[in-house]
């Protein structure tokens, strides 16, 4: 589903990601773990075709996300870092807009998602009036519209309180059935709870790619061992 | 593309600032023409069409300044670019939405030809309707050209004020290229070249009711060049 081969991205003389490579198969839930500035967001933006790699090859659904952008994006749901939204729009207006741009035919999708993500009560509210937790759910709902095969979630629980974090984690687990999910985080317990596979990235390089360690605290030990101080 | 056009249009329709800008444009345009209406000595809207570029110099950049600056500042551009819609569609949807807003502003000035019509019929004269329509078409071309320029500047910065000022200053110079003021201190050849680049020179024939194909080409080229430059910026993946 996703293939990255020796992908690098340089910003000036700084390598944001350096010669990284991995493959993601259908149904995998990949936790992308790393400290701030490790290259998680850059990798996700490369997969989406929002950035051009300096070198290397990227294939998503066997197509180049830069040159076959529209084909690739039609089947991806994306929740960007810090979840930018059009605050002046009402929640249902925003979801309708995303649905229209994705050219979705079924208007019940929005209602179903609103029930699933528990945002029915705020559908008539302006996005700028919502709490951070609700905004995050609206962002997730937008990503899920059209039932995409691939979900890319950039720090989906960032800035949320522990209760909201748990709710979003449960939601991701619920919605991730039959999908490939790549989510980035620097919260170790999140990976333990959600991911089926773990990729640790540090200073632009992948330092671990494999199964999630078993048992509580396993991810933390692995992370500390893998990431340079 | 229509979904984005509708969203952009709704932003102005659901926002008091949109109404304020449009109404202010209508009020100023009407006032500046009406205050001297009895001094012109002819039943023509040409003096009005001479005033409009100066008003559009402020009105059009004010409407267009947020187009991409705000998307970049709030990072909502990332939402748009992660949806299955091409960069060309994004730019065109925004352009036509803004052009609709500007056209609504121009519609508010239709009270002038209507008033003028009733005023001149009492004296036995008449207003030549095709001249009027071609004159308005020229103004729409000019507004579209200013819009494409302002959208380009908006795509270059996250700061709306910088986009606004850069647009106003550029349009100001484009306007004064055709004036006697510039002609008075520049060599004739340079002044002639600059005057040709000025939208005021190009819109002149249309304001008189003459469909000048060269002017139409000029405006279409201007619009296409700046929309193309905007699309290139939105397509950047650095």
C-alpha cells in the first residue's frame, strides 16, 4: 500500500529525513514514534505528496503521490498536525464541504460519522467555538469521510487532556478496522495501546522498525534504547 | 471546484467584513460620481469609469488579500492540498468567488446609469445602452486583472497586510503609468511603453463603448499570467 525507498528530504543543508525506507501493508496500524523534530511530520507529508523528496522513491497505492496526486488523495484521510480547521464554518458545513470536494454521493455519511464520533450535538456550532477535543473529532470525521483505505494521523492526541486522549485512542481503534493507519506521536503509551507495528524515527533516520514489544513499559525501554540523547 | 467556490463565497456572505467592504465600495463609487454629475456636461458614465480604477485599487486587494495568506498562516492550505482537488481548481475556484464579490460591488453602482437615464430623458437626450454594457464589461476585466495580481501577492506571504500593500502599490503604479504626470518627466519612448502596460490605457476604449480586441487580449493575458504564477506557487512542494 505504501512503499518508501531510500527517501531523503533536505531543507537547505539540514536533512529532515535521511535515506528512510519502509513498506506498509493493508490492515497495519503503524505507530510512528520519535522525539520532536525527528522527521515524523516530514515523512507523513512526503507520503501525501505535500513535499517533494530530495531523493528516493515513494509509492502509495502503487502510484507516485506527486504525479498522480488526485488518484492517491482520493483514498487517503489525513489529520494534519495541530488540526487546522476553518473556524468560521459550522461543523456540518465543514464536513459537507469536505464531502463535496471528495465528490461523495451519500449524504448519510456525515450523519453516521457524527454518531460514531459523538459530535452530533455540535454539528450546528461554529468550529472556532468548540473545545480542543471536539475539534480533534471534527478533524477525524473529515479524515474519515469517504471511508478511505489509508489514514494518516499526525499527532492525533496532541494537546488533549488525558480523558480526551483516551477517547481519541478508543476512536482510532474503532475506526481503524480494515484500514491502514499511520499515526505519529511522542506519547509512548499511545503506541502500546493502538499500534500493531512500531517505527521509531530519530534525527531523520529510522532506528527501529518492527513489532511492538510485548508487556507494559516495553515500548518505553525500546524507545530509550533506540533514541540518542 | 464548485464546492470550494461556494465555500469561499459563503465566507464573504457570512462575514460582516464582506458586506462592509462591498457597501463602502458602492457608497464611495456613487458619491464620487454624483457629487459632480451636473458639471460633466454630458449624459455619459465615462467620468464614472475614470473614477473606478482608483476605487478598485483599494477595494480589490482588500477583498483578495486573505485568499492564500490566511490559508498559509492557519495552515488550512494543508487541508486543501490533501484533498482530491487540483491546484488549478483551487486557484480558479477562489478567483471566481472573488470575482463574484467584485461583480456584486459593481452591481451596486447600477443605480447610477438608472438615475442618469431618468435624468436625461427629461431633457430629451438618451443613454446609449451598448456603450454602458461594454463599459461595465471593461471594468469587470480590469477588476479581474487586479484580482489575479492581488491573489498572486497573497500566495507569496502569510501576512495579509503585506499582500494588501504590495497589491495597492503595484496597481497604483500601473494606473499612473498612463497619466500626464508620468509623461511630464519620462522620455517619450519609455512613457509610451509604460502607458501601454497600464490597464487604464487598455480600458479606455471599452469605457467609450468600443470593443477593442487588443484590450481584451491584454486583460486576458494579464489575468492568465498572474493566475498561472499563483498556481505555480500553490504547486510548490519545497
